[in-house]
C-alpha cells in the first residue's frame, strides 16, 4: 500500500483539480510533492479528521492551532501557495460541492476517510470562540473585544514593540517600527488639525498611544474609550508615567455611551472593523453627534474588496472563530457612503495598504524572535493563531485582497465652511 503522504497528495489533487503546489510530510515519515516547495507537515491522523468533519478553512485552522498541522520552510511562501488556490476557488474556480459530483473526487474522499482512522470528531481547540449571529449588542461587543485584547499586555508588548500601537504604521525607507508608528500618530494629529486647548475623543483607544501623543505633543485634552479592562489599566499607567493625568482620561466605555460632547475632533483608529455592517450608520451618527460644528473625524479602517453580490459576503471563518469574533469588513465605498449619510462631508481618503503589509511582517518577526516567551504568556494555540493570522494578513494586503484607508471627514457648520486649507494635504 502507498505511503500516507502519497495517498494524501493524490486525494488533495483530486479534490482541488490542480497539481499540489506544496510538499507533504505525513506522520509515518513519508513525503510527496515538489521537492523544493514549502512543506506541510501532517503530524497525525487527527489533522485529517479535523478537515473531514469541518471541510474548508475552519478545519485547516483547527488543525493548525492544535499543532496537528505545521509548516516547514518559508511561512509566507507556503501560505501564498495555498492562498492562491483558495482565492481562485472564490473567483470562479470549482467549489467543493461541484468537485464532489465527480466520481474520482468521491473516491478520493473515501480514501481520505480510510486514512483518517476512527470517525470521531476531535474537539475544537480551546482558543476557538463558538460562532454566533453578529448582533453587535453592548454585551456581545464587550465579549468579543475581551477575547481579542484581554490576552495579556505582556504578550502584546512582544508583538507590537515599545509603541504599543495595534494598527497600521506609516513607514519610510530605513525606518523602524517604533518610528513608523509615531509617524502614523502624528499623521492622524495633523489631519485632525489638533491645537492646544481642544478636546479629542479617541474611540477604541487601545493602550493609550494616540491619547498620549495628542496630549503631550499637541496640548489637547483627550478622552480615550475602550471595552478592554486590560488595555485601560495599561493605558492609565502610561498616562500617569507621562504626567498627563490632568489632560488624558481613559474610560472602559462603549462609544455608544459617550455623552459628554461636543468634541473638537475624534480619532477612530482600527476600531470600526468591530462595529458591524448593521450598526455602521449608528456608529457614524453617534460620532457626528459628538462633534462640534466644524469638527473633524479621522476614521482609520481596514477595507475589503467589493463583491458582485454583496449579500453573499460572509466573514472569514478562521478570523471569526479565533481572532476577531464578530468583526466585519466593508468596502471603502460603503464606509464613505455611510459617513455621508450620517451628515459628514468626506474630505480626504488615503490608502496606506502597503504600509500595513510591512507592519504585519514586522509583528510576525517580533513574535517569532521571542516565541517561547510568547507561548508562556498565553498558550501554544494562541501564539499559533496570531502567527498565522498576521502572516496571512500581510499577504492579503500585499496582493490587494484587503486594504486600509484613512478617511478624513468634517461635520459641516451651517455656513458650509470646512475649516480645511485649499490644498488639503498640507494638514494644517
């Protein structure tokens, strides 16, 4: 009888309908596939059962998180090879249902069932969140944010570095991550036109970096809101260490419960992805209501490519189950439309997609450089989740599968004056 790797390779090619672009090594030591390709290591039969009982991305993710499936060699090259198959399938390639209509594919699946062993579904890794309908209530949002952010500030310090900014940096050639994050925060401050004495609301303030930058460098008073208890505690300590407690207040509060406007400016950096499509107009209207006439909003948000049939959009199974529960991405056109429906005048849209790819690659490098410590701080599975999602996201940004945009919008006064210079990109 053929070895496990050869059998797995034949099954995969029958199901995919194309030659396998990676090498396989199975639990019995056998290998198959192109000799110079990245190697996928199937450590045990349980990996197969995970993929059989949950075909598609979620089954693969479970096998990866549990350590039943691994990659040797260049992680990015391996993910790129597999991602091309997935993206092609999503853009006109045959679906699994279509493939199963073919006798050869059905025979391949029966072979996989024999190879997988006892038909007992393995329990999902403990890091998985049970998928549910995206209600985006205050309770469900608080629970989703806690899952993602309350995993230990020490872990995030390893990944993010000293800046503690969990959003796209703004790079220049030869720059460092810390410098690029500082430049991003300064870019936001400049677009908002911050001046001493103004009030800034930082929605989804994270570990306080934007609030501190705005207060320390521009003399504004800042209210930062987050749903994460751990983020708030860390941010408050940083504010106290900077001697800024008289100008920066960090709250554990839902943005929908902020009532002490008006503010001169609002920054929302990497937060709107958590809002949800059904709640986005409400989000935009709330922020509009908190601004004084002439006030500015800087909305920094990841975007996906539009689909021909937007009703067919569904969130990524792996991201929803392991990374950002209830997170949803929208095309940039949809975001701009909703902001305008809320009453904003959109004045500038800047895509910084390539910057996020570089940021993510640096975060992955940080995690890999201190891997054992990161595992001790969280768990083996959690660290593997972060490594996979950040590396895969870097590729998605590089290949224009997703993007990230800074949208500058103004709440117009009755006079209609925007308060912006004629040459907008001077940002003053």
